[in-house]
């Protein structure tokens, strides 16, 4: 069973719109989360990490973590066509990234 | 800027063939990883290493060997390649306290 589950599988939003991606862990040991983005033909690149309950904002990206429900979300405001990519949620037992477990990803398409 | 370089970029081999994928990082990171990426399975950890000479088994190790010869170099070996190992392979490095840096990937086709 996938320990890190992402939804939706794919998402389409208009340029300038808000994209919301979700991630849930089925393993209560996973307490630390990251978001990665992968453009076609490239390797994944880290967007942001979140370790504490609440919101963390970096530019147009906001991550939200609820440790009680093991749910983390990523919200992208003012979405741009360049945001079109595969987004991965990753989790680990410790803040040390020694071993990250990745979800299956959400494909985001931003329509111009 | 931190860099992880993988080679080759593309590889075709026959079933039963011998393949070595190479990865070099210039980040002075202690941790290095090999993942495979497949549609419907996401990124799955094959092997990883904490430093030169160290090797840890990942989640999908069957059919793969790995060797960390130096802090910079991490190799993935497929000694009897099978079609099920056709995949996109990524190497990554980390200092353990920050995010991974991934390479650009090696696309392997086993025919």
C-alpha cells in the first residue's frame, strides 16, 4: 500500500487561478513533508518543506500541514503556464532527508 | 551551484545484458540515492548510501547492485538486465539536513 497518497492525479487550472494539491500519509511515523516539482525531461526539484502544523508561504506557494490528520496540501496562487509539471509529495520519519518516500504525483496543467 | 550528473542519458541493452549507470555529485554531500520512476509507481528507492563504501538497501532492490566508490561517485549495476527494469532512473544527493538534488535522469530500455 502506498504510504504517501496524493490527490488528485491530475488537475487543470486557468492561468492566474489557484491550484490546490493534496497529500496524506497512512503512516503516523511520517511527520516531515516536502513538495517537489518535476518538469518534463528533468529531474524533480525541491519546492519547499514543512515540518510544523500550520501554513508556510514561499512566494506564490503555500503549504499547509495538519499533523493530527497527516494531511499536507500545496496551494499555488496566480498559477502560470510554467507551473505546469508533475508535483510530488515526499515524507520522512525524521527531518533528516536520509530516506524520503514519495507519492505518485499530481500532474498540473495550467491553461493559458 | 550544487550538481548531480548522470551518465549515460539514454541506454538500450538486451535482456541478460550488463549495465552500469553512473552518478557524480559535486555537492560534497554524504548521502546519495538511486530511484526509478515509472508511471503508476512514482519514485521508488532502489539503493542509497551514507558515504564512500557504505550501501543501504532501498524499497525495490531486487535485480540491482550499487557501489559508492568515493564521496562523489555512486554506481547502479544491473548484471542480468530484464525488460521489467526498463525505466527512468534518477540519482540524487543530500547533506541530510536539506532537500535532495536530483540528476537529470537516465532512460534505460531493455529489449
